[in-house]
């Protein structure tokens, strides 16, 4: 069946508060040199009381403005997050209320850092069944609410932020530099879930009234194993989506990868035999913002002129679960 699916609006928002590597030197046994050489991160934006929906709201306003629609014209809201304001109501419902809208379909999804790419797959399905779809896809995380600041191996990695996109079944010349969603490819392997996890508070690890918060309430990660699987998984899914669409790596104008660690990004570029100029990197400014990582990078790449009309852009991510995926967008 022939259908159209366009990304007509982009936006992102990060908290004003910045935490540099030097700030961490006063919290844990680490240094700016150690963090930078191993991760590429120089700073990250930290919530100063803003919630997941607060960040999502600001990013959404930008995306809606660029898409030339009002919140009342939305048909769906998809929120990708594992750090919602509350378990109930879900983050999409909270955002819906902030946008002063109601009576549309909303949902939260949780595929960790792959969340935005997963949301693109859902959005293109909605565009396929409706010629009037206007889907607001937001990935928003307050990761610092689930970071153990006594754990130097993880606390330096993460930041807070939100990225948003409006995905519609129609597009007009008034939509400047809209992107056509060509394809999405998603994968998962639950057997690898223990490598990157947040257990505390789940039904398998319930909290009891008065019980102290334990380490399992925060992000726990086997860094070396995550690195190996992340590079391999992102490389394989990138090749698969390119082959499925008869595209060579050399035909891709820009790769926008999940911004987790510069070593992972560099290893992916090397395996794909792509020059660094064709890989977008902003991990140095924001750290790992999980689901928000790819849409923040995509919006910033487009805003900075790294993406031009006619460019074919590859989005690729991996996350806890283990999940991973890729998407192709033609601008």
C-alpha cells in the first residue's frame, strides 16, 4: 500500500543548568581528562526541578510551530521515556493537558535510548492508516532522577533533555526542509537486559513504605559489554536498513547516531568506513540523554545546516532492553 509520511516539524529543549566535568571532580574520584578521553563528554544539562513533561512541552512547542499546526490539530501523541513524571497518569497524558488538548490517542513507550526510532515506526503506521494523521512524537528524559551520583562509572555519562517531531501524512511547500520517512528497522534481545538496567520500583522489585532507596533504583550498567553489543548492533541494523532500500553507506549524507559515548560513535564510523565529517556528534555538550539523544541531535544538525535539501540521513540508536534500531529520512 502506498502511503506518505513526513517529519514536518522539529524541536528540542534542555535545562539551563549545566554540570561540567570539573563539577564532578568534587563529587567522585574522577577528572575532566578521564571523562573526556573515555566518553567525549565535556558537560551535560541537568534538571533544576523540571520534569519530563516540562522539557517535553518546550520541545513540542518548537516542533508544532515549525510544522505550522496548533496542538488542536494533533491526532496522536507518542512519548518515549523511561523517566516519566509519574507512573499514572503517563507522560503523554500530562503533556496532552499542558498543550490544552484532549480526546485524542496518546501513549508512552519505553525502549530506552531507542525510544525515538521506535516512535517513528509507530508514527509511520499511523500515517499509513490515516490520510489526516498529525503525530507528535516526543522523547524526553530526566535521567538525573535515576542516576546514582556516588557511582563514578555511570553518573558522568548522563544528562537531561527532550527532542520532538511532528510526523504527518501530508506535507506542503510551506514546510521548510521537511523530511520524508523512508524506512524504519527495529530489533531487540531480552537476553541482554541485565547489561543495562533500572530495576528498583518495578513489580519484580517493588518499593515498600519506609524502605530505603537502594542502588537498583538507579541506572546500572556493564560498560564494556554494552560497548561491544552497541557497536555491533548499530552497525548490523544500519547495514540491514541500507540493503533493504538499495542504499550504500557512501550514499548516506549524514549519520545521526545515539550520543552515548564518542568511542562507540567512532567505532561505528570506522566499521561503516565513513569519514567523521559525515557523522553528527554533540555528545560533548549534552552527554547521554537516552531517548532524547537522537531527536536532539537531529534537530541540532538540521538547525546548524549539517542537513541540506536532498540529503539522505541515517538515524541509529541502541538502548537498554536490549533494543536497537535505525531509520532513513530523505530531506
